[in-house]
C-alpha cells in the first residue's frame, strides 16, 4: 500500500468523532514495510478492546475504528479470518464490530466480522507453503492479496452505506 502520514491517519476515520480520532494512539510508522501491507491495522495497548484499520480507497485514506468483542470463540478449535481467509487458532480470531459511518453509527448501528485478532492479515497471507508442481507460491500470494483487498474494501463499503 501507499505510505500513510500521521495526518493521513488522524483525518481518515469515518466512524469516529474528531475527538475520538484525535486520541487514537498511532503505531510506529517508521517500522512499517508499506509494500507488504494491504491495510495498516493495530490494537490499542491502553484500551485492549480497541482496534484500528486504515487503508486506501482510491486515493483517499479511510480509517475504521473497531471494537473487539469480549466473548471468545470456543478454545481449541480452528477459525478462519473473514478478510485474509487464513485458518488460525480460535483464540487468534476475534469478532470486531464497527459503528457505521454517520448518523447510523451515532444511533448505535454497527456491523461485525470475525478477523485476525492482531489485525495482521498482511503478515498471515505472506506465510507461504513451499512450492509444489501444482502450486506456485507467488501466484498464491497474488490471489491472497487480491482477496484480502477486495474483502476489506467490501467491509468499508458496507460500513459507509447510509441507507
Ligand atoms: Zn486475517
């Protein structure tokens, strides 16, 4: 993805008030390898239920404020992230909900999705199996990137629907 500045990030949240957006703790941007990210996602160390995601929609940075459910999936089973479609341990997949943009969100209207608890889909899709005659890891990665971008953009589009 294209690089994001702190100002890009602060100004990007579509489902937060200006005050809330101003209090978002920014991640260490100098450590980010942008070409290996489809979105920038991070959790809030101070309030563990908070999560944040910023990605580009066209040439606009769009940020989402997320809330992690306190209820966990049954331990000991496998679960799949609905964004990167990687199967992980159930305690590594969390239900996040996000208030819709605008008045709907202020009225308490949210949508939810089960995704990687650490918001590290970009890292997960780059853990590739070894090449086999039937599978080229580079093709697999290209397909995973495509799918991840499409599904995260779809979630954002759903969140921005006003009617
Ligand atoms: Zn994921």
